[in-house]
């Protein structure tokens, strides 16, 4: 039996161009659950993490729209809200599909805090865009009144940017481990986890966003997983992506993949963090394997017949 941490991309929860409703999200989760159920049916032990970019963005928009009626929630609380909402849908969808396939396994979500270093250089250089677009005048007002860091986002206007520190430790790892050891499918570290740090003997939330792929890697390491499976929109990692010289990568070593990353083949904020996460996981302990592929190709990746396999 292989222990597999599956990091779901945003396309597993929300289809492009589709209305961002609760009904549509659950519909997409049901489709995703069919693929995860196949992985479980082959005897694999599965832990699920997920992104939350569109969902937390919508909560921030709701905050802004309702600020005259109720105080806006800080980023860490918004992250916790998305963990509960998405976890609920995954529990509903996956439990239904497992039952239909005759698999008796409980599914549970752990609202997960992830410890970061408050001295992480990322706090001096906020880079992760969140929330709505604003014009220059609105952005200046937000900077003045709320001390937000606002940056121009291409030609679409200005957006708030927050720090994206590296994850150090999964706070609830012992609870997650006990659930996994009791054959529960666990949803954890959603949206990269809630960023916290220890201060005066307690964990304190931070206005930041942790990269989902880096947090999934830490989760996989701390659970002693055999495989880290990062799902995205493409079946394989490619060199010279989108050019006539595009080359698909099948099985590749972590050292080779790091060399390609250093040469600038992978876009920051897109494929690069996925590549960095899988390389770190594979190098953390001999025998570990990582896969980057699409949802539809996930089982092939685990069975060694598809996707980009890093070992």
C-alpha cells in the first residue's frame, strides 16, 4: 500500500469560465472524486490538499462589499473559511463516490495551521496578488488608509499583494497522522494552510498566503508519504513550453529537473513552485517519488505509465 498526498489544482474545483457557485463547485468535486476513488480502490492510502485561490478571492470581495454592515475578516480567517467550505464539498463528493463504489472509508477535513517564520524575507517583499482589481486612485486610498501593499497587475489595474512565506511545520500533523493511521481519507493543509507563528506560547495568524504546493510537500514529508502527486491542467511538465521546441518530460531525476529550473524553463507562480516542491520531496528521503500530471492522468502517474515522474 502506498501513502499518497494528492495536491489538487484549482481546475479540480472550478472549471474555467464557469459561474463560481456552490452548486458548480460540488459538481466539479464529484468529477474529481471519481478519479481519486480509482486511486483509493487500488489500495492506496490518500491524503488530499487543495488550492483556494478563487474561493479566498471571492471571500475578500464579499468582505469589501459588506464592509459597511460587518467588519471584514483578516486573511488568516478567510483562509480558514475556505478550508471548511472546500473540505465540506470534498467530504460530500468523495464520500458519495466511495459509497457507490463499495468502498467503506470515512473522509474528514482538518482545518490546518501551518507554521512559518515571521522573519521570512517574503514579509519584506509581498508578492501574492489577492482580491479585487482597483484603479490607481482607489489603490492609493487603500495604501493610505489600510496600509495595504498595492501593485499594478499587468493592464488590469491594481491589486493588493501579501507575503508568501515558506512553510516550516504542519501544526496539526499528529492529529492528521492518527486519522490516516485509522484508514481515514484526510483533507488537510487546504490553500497552503493557515499561516501562523508562535508568539508568547500561542499560535498567531498572519496576513499572508502560503503556496499550496510547498505546503503539500511539507505535509507529505511529515506524514512519511511514498508519493507526492501534484495535479495541474497539463499531463506533463514541458521544456520550452508553448514554443515549436516544446519537449515533454516523462521520467526525470530531481537533479535534472532542478537544472532545467535554473535555466528558466518554468514560470514563477505557475509550474516553478510545483517543480521545486517535487524536487524537495524526492530528495528528502531515498525511495520517494513525485508526479506532476493532470487529474485525468493521475492513476497512470501513480502506476508509472503517465505524467512527469520524478525520482
